[in-house]
C-alpha cells in the first residue's frame, strides 16, 4: 500500500478515498492531486514512488512532467498578453511573425493557432530532435510549412506543433521566450512550482515516468473484428501518413525521451511543462478568482478566452473535441466537473482545469503513463470532487 500524505478539508474526504483507490485499483505508482475552492486549497495529497528504479518516494515537492496539460499554462500567457493590449488574437499571425505569411498563411489569425484550426499539425520534412529543442529551426520550418487543410475550415489537435506556433507568437510579442514569460508573469507572482524549461537545479526533484501500453493493441486486430465506431480511428493509427501519426512525428526520431535532461531543459510549450499538482490547481484558481491577492485574467478576458472556437470531429484524433482559444472544453467523455469547465489533459492521465460554476480548480499529476480507455484515475478523482460538492 502506497503511503499517502497531505491534507483534505472537511467534506472533501471522497477525494482522498478516490486517490487511495487509484493506487490500489487503478495503477498509480506515484501521484499528487490538489483542489482549490474559492482561492484556497481544500485537497492537497501526494503519495507513492517518484522513481521506481531507486525507490525514491513521492514527496510534497516532487515535480512531474505533464505532457499536454502544459498547453493550459501557455494559453494563459497568451491571454495575459492580449489583455495588456500587446496582442490582438484576431490579427494575422504574420503581423507579429512576418515569415509566417509564406505558403498561403498570410491571413491566418492568431486565434486559429490556439484553437487548432490552422492546419499546421505536421511538417513535410521532420526536423532532427536537436534542432527542434533549439527552437529557432522549428520556428523557421513552421513558418515555411504549407497548411495541411484550408485554415479555418476544420480543426485538428496540433499535439506537438502548437507549442512552437503559439510560443513563437509569445516570443515575438513579449521579447521573452514562452518559458521565461511564464516564469516571470505567472509562476513567480503565484509562487508556482512549475516550469516550461526545467532549470538544472530542479532536476533531482523530477519523478521518473513508467509507461503502460493499452491492454489490447487494436492495430493488430483484424479490421472486420473491430467495432464499427473504432474502425476509422484504428485505420488511421495503422497509416503512417495519417494526420494522427504525422502530428506526433515532427522530429527525427519521432519518439522523444521526456525523461532526458535535454528534453526537460528545453522549452516545449505544448508538452514538457514540469510541476506539482498544487501548482496546476493554483494557476487555474487564479484564473477564476484571486489567490493570495493575484488574479491572472480579468473576468471579461477569461470569458472570451474560454468561449468555444472549434467543435466536432477532430481531424487528428478522429473523435469529437472542443476547444476555446487555447483551452480544452468538455465533451461527453471528459473527466471534468461541469459544462463550463475549461482546462487541459495530458498524455497518460494528467489533468488541470477550472470550474467557475463551483469556484473549483483541479490539478492531478502522475508518473504512470497509461494509454487507452482503461485509465480511470482522473475521472474517479473528478467524480469524487463532484460528490464532495453535492
């Protein structure tokens, strides 16, 4: 049985029970969950093992890479720039990044980058990983890239490219890299333990990830044996030229070791944010209200930032998805707590979101990366939050 530490306010005991069950029934190895309500923490729990190779325990300040949950932090930075009048989300990207106008992209507005409508999910020629981590070569390649569908006519999850696209706009407008802007304007004022570009001094606090593949590899199942609703998606997984495969193969090699010091030290604003569940929840709490005197966005800015921009069949994931200007919005299968929630999931289970209707902010991070539909951990925690609010 994993050792569980932390605190839970009266009424939120179901979250502790669900967190324990995640270890005993749902495969957690090391994890943390935090819930804020009305700007104050009501759940702050952690437990398990941070590094299964050494047995290092998960402690209060263990850091975890959260994959695409990073996008919520990066989107917040963009909206802060917009609120300050430094960035017009409806202006062409090329206003701020002139090279981006190449190959028919002169009229793509910044908003379409954030809402996955630009058609720039992949590169015709993937870049060596070292060049992608260096930033400028990837920004140059994306500026020259042709859209893979007519921008604005469809949406599809820009899993990797989103970070360089949005991050380069942040860099051009603010004069700072996205990681530096986040640290200066969001992490430091809120005292967040969260980094986009990990300092070497923090490396020893980061957990080591463990990967579990799906229980059944559907790509090995004969097409005729698949349920009808899965056939299109599985066919895309089998096709190396599908948007879904190309979107995560923009580097050479396509596979990225997110445990490596080089990858963690680079700035990948779509996918390598590293922090605590407490930091994730605290950031979202400061989006919907004040946290120790800090509010990140004015209510009218937040309303615009979280309004739906794209919905329906996702051209990359081939399932229904919904996006605002940078945040994920709930669908029928989302592990969130209400219809007006906004936030972002990350590969393998991490999740951060805010629920303004209940003044709730939530963060969950873990080192057991579980692929497929058999991951019940985030959903069980958010269901426990709902039960606590009833």
